[in-house]
C-alpha cells in the first residue's frame, strides 16, 4: 500500500511531480480547489480519502492531538526552506514515513531541518 500525500497550501504544488515516484497519487490542495479551505476541511478530506497531510503548519499537529488519527500528519519543521529542501526531506525519510504510517501507532511524523 502506497502513502498518498496531501500537500498543504504552505508547500509548493511543484513538489507533486518531484515526489511522484515515491508517493504516487499524491495531490496538492490547490488541485482540489481547496486553497481557501479551513484546516478542518482539509483534515476531513484527507481522512475520507486516505491521504497523509504534509504541512509546515502547527495547527495540524494540534488537530492530531485533539482528534487522533488518521489522517497522519507529516509536520515539516524546516523553516523557510526551498522546494529542494522539502523534496530532500521527504525523500530521505521515505522509508521511515512508510513504516510509521503502516504501523499506525502514532499520528504525527515530525521532520526537522
């Protein structure tokens, strides 16, 4: 089973093409016309459609604490980083991300820069 990422608005939509080999069927919320959707709406969509949310926003961390999981959250704590840094982080941690999601024991994967 593959991990499908749903990239939050604070990440570049260009990451989808760069990560397609490792994370097939991933989407950016802009592709769903959810650019102005609330965090709760993004959360609900991810949960209903089997996505893992990727964000730099701490709000999703708080939602995971409040509501549990799924969806899983990948919280990127990379600061103001370029698209390449985000791509490298998600590529470098690919195996760990898959393992954590499939073990389903924690809802938040925190990646620090």
